[in-house]
């Protein structure tokens, strides 16, 4: 053998040995386990099993503590694993999300996301499995995770209205009724439509959240008192009671806290509670009506309570899609049904999940794309960052509901998507990181058009 050839064979042997050394040593040592995920306490056996599987096979990249494999000390590997931990934890932080509060289950969104990755066989990523031959989920582990997902959904999130074959769908039918004090609701309805809540008696809540326009104003940005134009699209008030938090950036914890905002907002109603109460008290007929519900009369607290109670009844059950889930044959056309399957296949139902198809998590707009790189940034584009000032929250928005979506164009926080075709294409590119043929986009749009529900027994249109 020539010296050259010898050198080549030595190098080959060295590379093969090195190439095998890592995975073999990983195999022999077993996978590192996340102590913090393993430490999550539970009495629920299905959850305990799922927790232990994920502590070993997922937590390496899905907790910020970073359970580093041995090779992570090698220069190139270090950069790779650090990038995985950053992106993985950003998408799903198991330490926080498997049990957000002691005793409470994982969020419906986390459950849907894990379910989707398992169905796709996408996790752990291939490059990791090349070094961790025992890293992928075994069949029995997949079954255990699936059992935990179905149990969690059944016990905590399912509205129990779906027909048996749909009982475990990531999207659930909306509840048909909601309990609320009828007198408060009637008063809240009036206040919601009362222009005296604005400084110059020109604008009511309904000006920007018209109940006959899908609960929105159907313009990119709303106009407040004196023609002041806002910088963010007005979301629907229908089904907002199901949101985990209110506003695009979540700066109000609930509907009552939210209702305090617009009255005082200089570019919305530009008033204050003293002024509003002063006006209402002068109206003796209305005052009498008011006192029948709240003997103490109009105040910030009573007005807000009435409006929030009214808003909690703005639910829209019985959409054609819900009827399909409830087992009504022929409720959807073949194309619409295909659209729903594609909606799940492209992962839309992971964020737009549950009965309200959204409103349950903050998600980064443009997580797979360049949404904000192509235009000048506005203050509103910061999203959740404006509330927390944490860099990780920049461009994160509360996932909007897709209920009645056909009625609420234009779309997105910046009102930049004019129709559903555009919105779906933007979502595919920015949130899913894939593109879809035109026919599939059309099917998804057809599906989205079946989500109009009934308010007070009348189909919204
Ligand atoms: C080697 C690191 C690594 C391991 C191990 C790993 N993941 Fe991931 N995971 C990632 C990365 C990186 C992302 C972000 C990828 C992306 O956004 O494309 C991610 C994303 C996810 C997401 C979010 C997807 C979304 O749509 O937001 C889920 C859910 C997930 N992983 C579940 C799991 C589960 C379950 C396991 C264990 C069976 C696992 N992962 C193991 C690196 C890992
Ligand atoms: C001038 C237009 C305007 C008026 C008037 C107005 N809103 Fe809004 N509303 C908006 C905009 C814009 C947003 C989104 C703001 C944000 O997220 O930063 C919003 C958000 C909301 C939300 C949160 C929905 C969600 O998905 O997070 C609710 C609920 C709501 N408004 C109810 C009301 C009520 C009740 C009133 C009357 C007291 C009112 N609005 C008056 C424009 C208006
Ligand atoms: C990672 C989470 C995530 C995924 C996956 C996702 N979305 Fe969204 N979706 C969002 C967020 C967040 C917004 C709001 C973004 C904004 O306004 O900047 C949104 C907005 C929308 C809107 C506009 C809603 C409105 O009222 O303005 C539609 C329609 C929509 N998504 C449909 C889809 C479809 C269809 C898919 C699958 C192809 C999908 N989404 C996948 C998070 C997600």
C-alpha cells in the first residue's frame, strides 16, 4: 500500500470509529433525563407515564435547563444542540407547560401540539436520532402518550357534545348555552350599545364590535372619538368569553378587566367612568331600570359587571361544522370535510384548537417566516412583548378564534390580510413553514366558511 492510500484508510477508520463512538456511547449510557420534568408531581398514572417518557426523550431540547448530552462539549455539536434547545424550548417548554400550575393539566394547546408531533412521527428530529439510536419513541411509548392525550382532553377540554367518532378531535363543538343572570345580560346589552360611554356620545362598544358584522367593524383599524384611528385590528367579541386572556397582547385578564380599557382609551371612547356615570344618572328612566339590577346605581364596577356578563353570553354554537362534529350527516360538503382534514394535517388545529379554535396561547407571528422583515414595524407589532418586556415574547399574539371567521375580514392584528385565501396562505408560510397547492387552500377556506354559528338562535351572516 502506498503511503497516500495508507493515510486515507487510517482516516476512514478514524472517521468511522468516531462516527460510531458517539451513538454507541449514547446507546450504552442511555439518554439523560430531565430532573425538573421528572420532578413534576402527580397522582394521575397516565400523566406520570407520559411525564417520564418525555423527561427522557423530549426534555433535552424542551426545557431551558438543557440536559446536555456528552457530545455537547464538542465545538460544532455544542452550537447545534444549543440551537435545538433554544428553538425547542421556545416552541414547547415542558417544565412550564406539562403542568402550568400544580394540580392543573397541560394546556389544551400543548396537548394538541404534542399529539400532532407524535402523529407525524416528527419528534425527536432526525439529526438527533442519528446520534441517539434509542432516542425515538417506541410503539408502546407512543401508545402511552396518546392515551394520556386522550384522557386529558376527555377530562378537561372536550365539551362532550361531539358524536362518538369525534369525541377526541382537537376541535370541539361550542357549548349550546351558557348560564348568566338574565337581568344583567339585558342591561349589559343596552350599555354595550350606549354611546354615552364615549366622550362626545358618538361611539359605543358596538361601533367597533357590531353584532351584525361578526362582532367587529370590518375595517383594518377602528375609528374612535374625534376620528382617531387605532393601530390594531378590532377582534370579534363573539366567544371572547372562552379566551384565556383578552386583547391581542393579553393585557387584560378577563372581560371585566378588558371593558375598563376602551372607555378610558383616548383613541377609542376617550372618556372616564365619572363622566359616564354622570351622564347615566341624569337619565331618570334608565337610572330606575339600572337600579332594579344594581341597587347601588351606575359605577365603574356595576357598568363593567353588566357589560362583561352580557359579553359572556355572546356565544355562537350550531355552526355547520359543529353539527358535523355532533354527528349530523351531510352537514359538510366533501370539499369542506377535506378542508377540515387539511386544517389538521397542516397543524392549524394545534394553535387554533379547542372549542373556540384559538384564544388559548400566545404564538409568535412569523415563527417559520419573515413576516416582520418585509415592512416597517409598528408598536402593536411587538405583541406580548409590550406587556412583559421579555425578548422571547416579541411578535407573540394571542391566537385569534376562527369562529365566524368568514364574517370578520380583514384579518390579522394588522388587518393586512383582505380575505381568507390570503390569510390561509400567510399562515401556511409564516406559522407552518409549508406551502399548499391552490386546491388545498381552497378546501381549507371552504372549511373556514362553515364556522359561522348561531347567536340567539339566528345564523350569523
Ligand atoms: C434534539 C432536540 C429535540 C428533541 C429530543 C425533541 N425535540 Fe421537539 N422540537 C425540537 C425543535 C428544535 C423544535 C422546533 C422546531 C420547529 O419549530 O420547527 C421542536 C418542536 C416541538 C414541538 C412544537 C411544534 C409546534 O408546532 O410548535 C413539539 C410539540 C415537540 N417538539 C414535541 C417533542 C416531543 C413530544 C419530543 C419527544 C418525543 C421532542 N419534541 C423531542 C427539538 C427537539
Ligand atoms: C374605537 C373602537 C373600539 C371601541 C369603541 C371598543 N373597542 Fe373593543 N377592541 C377594539 C380593538 C382595536 C381591540 C383590540 C385591541 C388590542 O388587542 O390591543 C379591542 C378588543 C376588545 C376585546 C378583546 C377581544 C379579544 O379577542 O381579545 C373585547 C372583549 C372588547 N374589545 C370589548 C369591548 C367593549 C366591551 C367595549 C365598550 C366598553 C369596546 N370593546 C369598545 C376596538 C374598540
Ligand atoms: C403556531 C401557531 C399557529 C398555527 C400553526 C396557525 N396559526 Fe393561524 N394564527 C395564529 C396567530 C398567532 C394568528 C394571529 C397573527 C397576527 O395577527 O399577527 C393567527 C391568525 C389566523 C387567521 C386570522 C384570524 C383573524 O381573526 O385575524 C386565520 C384565518 C388563521 N390564523 C388560520 C390558520 C390556518 C388555516 C392555519 C394552518 C394553515 C393556521 N392558522 C396555523 C397562530 C397559528
